[in-house]
C-alpha cells in the first residue's frame, strides 16, 4: 500500500510532519462540522414533520 508521502497527487500536501499535522487538524474540524450538520438536519426534519402532522 502506498503512503501519503509517496502519492503523486496528495504527496505535496503531506510531505512534511507540519503539513500532515495541519491537514489532520483541518480534517478533524471538518468531521466535527459534518457531524453537527447531520444532527441539526435530523432535528430540523423531526420538527418539520412534527409541525406538519
């Protein structure tokens, strides 16, 4: 299996430990934002169907 450092496309973003750490933090924040977005969407749909019916 090829590592991120050796990848042709992603290698330039992950070729140093500082860049890896920066991107992992960004991915972590995006993942947390996505979870919040999904939870808010489910709550919105719950209240939408609760008020219509």
